[in-house]
C-alpha cells in the first residue's frame, strides 16, 4: 500500500521472473492465470500441468497460459446442422424395411415372435402418431439433426451436448461426470446420457430408455436395453456408431453406423404434431396378429430368392461365414440376387 497525497493506492506485490526471461509480473495476474490452468486441468492426475520452468526465455505469460489451455483441450466441436446421407440403407431408413426382413440382426426367439405378430397399422393409433424415435434408433430416421453445446461460463468447458431432431425433444448428453440415476428412475425416449472423450471421439452411455424398436418392421427393443454411441467427426462428415445391448431381445450387441454431412443452410423445421383419426375402427381395437397368422412374412424371402430360414435373422446371420449356411440351404450354389420390382412393395 502506498500513499499519494490523501489518496491510498494499492500496489500489488511483484514477482520477478526476469531470471526466466519473463520480466516482472504482478502476482494477481499470475495467480489468475494459474487458477485458470488449474480449473482446466481437473483432475490433475489425468493431464500434465505446464510448468513455468519449462519455458524458454522468450516465453510470455500469455504464451504460457495459451499453452496450458491447449494442453488440456480434448475432443472436437460437433456443433452445427447435420443432414443425413441416404445413400446408405435407404430402403430401410426412408420407406422402411419389409416385413419378415430380419437378416443380420442378432434377435432372440422372443423378438422374432413379437415381430411376427406386428401389424404396421398400429402406427395409426393416437398413441403412436406423434411418438418420436428413441435415442438408439433416431440416428437411422429421415430427420436432420441439430447439435449444440452448453458451456460453463466460468471454466468455459463443455458441460453438455444437445441433439435435436425433427420429431424429438432436446436430448442432453452430460459431460460433467454426474452418475446415472437409480434403476427406478423414469424412462424416456431420450434416456439418460453421459459422455466422455476418447481422443477426438465422444463416447456416450445411455440408460433409462423406454421400450422401442431396432427396426421399423416390428423388431422390438426392451426397456432394459442400454446404448453406447461413438461420435466421430472428419471435417464436414459426422459418423455415429451405435451399439445396443438388450438382454431380452438381442443375443449379441447390435452395431450400426450412420453418416451425416454438415449443412450450413439447414433449418430444422417445427413439428406441431396433432393426432387425427386416420383409420375407422371399433373403439379399443389394437392392430395385431396372432402367432402363425401373418400371411406376409414370406414375401421378402420369395421376392429375393432367399431361404426363409435365413430371413429370420439371429446372431449367426451377422457373420461372413454364414455364406456356407446359405450355400447349404440353397442346394450348394448361390446365384446373384436381383432386387424385386419396387412397385410390388406393400
């Protein structure tokens, strides 16, 4: 504290770092810089903290702080408007898969039974008309996605990611290390998601999902399922890998990847969904079929010239060596399959 006339003027203590080529720096500024470094490096054991003694004589405090921030930076920025690329699996993702097409999906016998009793007109019910895709399936839908980030104003770290599709509410991915809720907590379409960085890849774990589906032809997914996602950005391309674990309806993890492309002119439109009476049916009737009564299950196999057994899916149909089973089922020879006329699709 110094005195200038009647005015008391505070002069902060000065730390002389001239021996390190940094000049004299007020301690308040230096402490602020070091505190910033401390915030950004939590936990300290996980990331190396830059040391002032490692600086060259030409290094300034700004450079030291900038280097500290860069050393703690992880991941990439996913924010933006992302448009789906339908060159991959277009028939499944837009018009929808055909009845009885369960190839390459590790379904259980219980899932197969439920799928054979499914009736597409169930989606005309009021409860289904505005129903969004759940977090594990929505990446396969026809909607674009908007991704934004929530930043802590003090640490300036990303504490949550937000993803929004056409027919969905805001899905949050928490990055602050919070635990997942108890098993008795409510289940939602988005579930409860937490994320961690693995280099430039964001890995997300999701629990507490409502019952949904792995495919829009009746293949179910239970509310006991969990979801692991890997978000990967390569320039203007976003690749999302989803892995579904379901102890009820899947015998092995079900893995899919989907690509999106950055679209600077995209605008996700509003979707004020309103239910209407689409089909005139008696009150209380729920569209369904009893096991063994669905006459359309063989159409996919017949149309593509495949053995019906192969179209029933299961873990074995995911692997390349299933070609040997197909060869046996088809009498020892495989012919090149020609896609049937799309006009025959029901």
